[in-house]
């Protein structure tokens, strides 16, 4: 099944790069330019949009990532959230993790790191085999 990912970032170039990486990995991608747009995208129409995961930047205008993530965790607790930031902050990462986000990525993120985070978030990852492990 094709996974649907909401990508929220105010930088067009970053959204386009993530879009290409995710689409190349077989994901359907919905883009939003800031937290407000991301929230609106999820809540549009009579039935909220369902997504398999959300990737959200931290520093954005209007509704920033901290506020958006808090909203997503409260209103959509079953949707895994991955934070993406160009400004790593250990304290903030710990706060996010305690709030239940499933990943904290630092820009620029490579395709394998991004896809690993998506796989983990959506439960679509392979458990390493022990068949070749010496005991």
C-alpha cells in the first residue's frame, strides 16, 4: 500500500527535495508551506485528510513547528510525527520525544535517513535477521 505523507516546511526548495525523495520511495506526498497550512490541509472538508505520517519543520512563520506538533499530537495522536529542522537543539529534541514524536531529523537529510524515518513511523521496516549472526 502506498503511504501518504504530509510534509510541512516553509522552504520551497526543502519541500521539493523531500517530495522527490519520498515519491522516489513510493510515497504519495501532500505539501504545506507552514503549520497553519498543514493544520488546514488535515482539516479540510467534512472528513479530515488521513495521512500515514507527518514531517514538520520547526522554524516557520505563522504557526511554527512547536505549535503545529502540539496540535497534531493532541488532535491526531495516532498519526506519527517526524520533526525536521535546520537548527538542532538537544533540549527541544528531548521535549519533542517526550511528547511522542517518532523521529527528529536534521537538515539536510539524505534519502536513506528520510526513508528509514518514514519506515519506522509507519511500521514498515524489516527486523534485522539473525540467520547470519554467530552465537
